[in-house]
C-alpha cells in the first residue's frame, strides 16, 4: 500500500474518536527572530510568526494540529514584481494511537511508558517566485518515554513529500525516505512555573529537487524555555507563557551544505496564550 493510502487510512480511523477528548489544550503563539535564513537569500530575514495550535487526548491516543502564519519583514520579496514581503501558511497535523490504550497492555520496561503509531501530514504555501506548496505525509512507530519531570517521544517515520518549483514551473515528487523525530517537554519551577519544550527532526535525503540537484539529510530543531508569567498577573496557571527559544536548521528543505541560506541558527523570542 502506498504511503499516502496508509496515512489516509489512519486519519479516517482516528476521526471517530477525535471529539471525545480526555484532555484538551488550545493556544495562540508568537515567535520572532531577526536572523532567519531562506534558501538563495544571502541576507538575514526577520520574521513574525503567529500560531494557532490544539492538542488533545482521546480514548485511544492523541491529536495535534497547528497553523503557522509566517510574515517576512525584510529581504524576502513576495514575488518577482512586488515590493511587499513574503507571507507563508504552514499546517501540521499529527495523530498517535496508543498500543496500551488500544490493546489494554501494560509495559514494565524501565522508562518506556508506551508504544504508539504516529501518522499525519504537513502542508504549506508561500507567495514567492518559487511558490512552494509542500505536502508531506508521515507514518511510523513511536516510543513514549517517561523522563524526570516530563516526557520524551521518539519516532521513526516513513516520509513522502511533493512540492512545487515555480522557477522552472513544475511539480516535484521526491523519493520516500525516513524521518527520525524527537518531541520533549520538561516542567519545573524557577521561582515561577516553567517549561522546557521542543522537537527535533532528521529527514533523510529525498532524491533530486526541482533543479535536478541531489538533496541532503535535513536537520531541524526548535526548542524554548518559557515561564508561566500569567501567574504573576493573577491569571490561572498555564494561561500565559513567555520566554526565549532557539532554532537550528541544517540543509533547510534538503538543500546542499554550504548553499546560500541552507543553514539557520538563531535565538527566538516566544510567547503563548492558552485558553
């Protein structure tokens, strides 16, 4: 069965249970850095990034959805004939099905809390001359670990991507490859409640891009430390967080090492309002 069919089957299977949430958390977020990198752009690109996200649990697992609106402020023109700056929309969805909940199993394997099946997709669009329209499908096993004061999920996923190359005017079908993913959260108190959260993904080379150039292994890490500042203002615990983060991106979008704009390493300001 093709990867797209496997992911579609998983989405259909999860749909019936999505609304019976054991827990639910929805938030709007904000990120800013003055030094983002973009392929083929030599200068730093400052961006405002706005997020709407939702995470919930249901009888057999979890669902996560996020929508990012990315607005470039300089050095990233919207298209060949425009003086405005680029805007991008990016959606991510992940669902996990827990083996312990589905099969009624209990694990006594040290830090291992559970084994899950993870599946989902990413999709996006950006109004530049390149006009990317990525669609990424993912599916594979996840090991859910308990760590002191938090959690760590490790996944090995099959990854398939299609995209668009507006420069040469064609759709690009990449080879199916692997993605190793890590997702973590630690919760502690430093005078006020705080959290250290983030994710990392390592995506294997996926064949030739739209220019006929072989892609390379891509590494992305995005993490932050945020304090529950809402408690200082009399808000309920877990309502408003703010802090600092870090983003590292090597061979961005699979572009070759050393190519212009293929590497990103920047501090980020972050904030979240949960409701």
